[in-house]
């Protein structure tokens, strides 16, 4: 499921890209996302060592309001994600967009 498709109460079990990290007292605020958008989360300081900008983490949690309540977070393993699905890029195939533009 893409970030822009997250709905209240949805259970999340997927890799997401760490876009931002901010230490705040006894917790760590993250901005996680994929190519469709981003979402804020809060994790325990113990997870800070794997949650660095540019890292891909596997998140288990529940969508609550405009953020994810994280139940578990770990480093994503090779084969669990497709690089292009997580990094910013065009929403549609570039070749198709060019054909549409020319028409």
C-alpha cells in the first residue's frame, strides 16, 4: 500500500524510506515515505541507530490520524522492497507521459 493510500486504522507492514530524523527528548521523530508521499512517526531512541536519512526500514504499525503508531521497526532486508517504489520520481511512466504530451 502506498503512503497516499493510508487510511485511518489501517495496519501497516511494509518498507518505507527514512526521509528525516529529529531527536526530541525521550523519543525520535521520523518522516517516512515512499514515492507517493510521506508520513510522520515517533519511535523509541533504541531504534535511532537504524533510522538514518536514506535508510529503508520495515515498519509494522497502525495508521492513527495523520501518522503511524509504530509497533515495530527494523532494517529492511534486500528483496523486501523495490528501490524505485520508495524514492521520489514521476507518478507515471515517463515514456507514457511523453506520449500523452505529444498527443
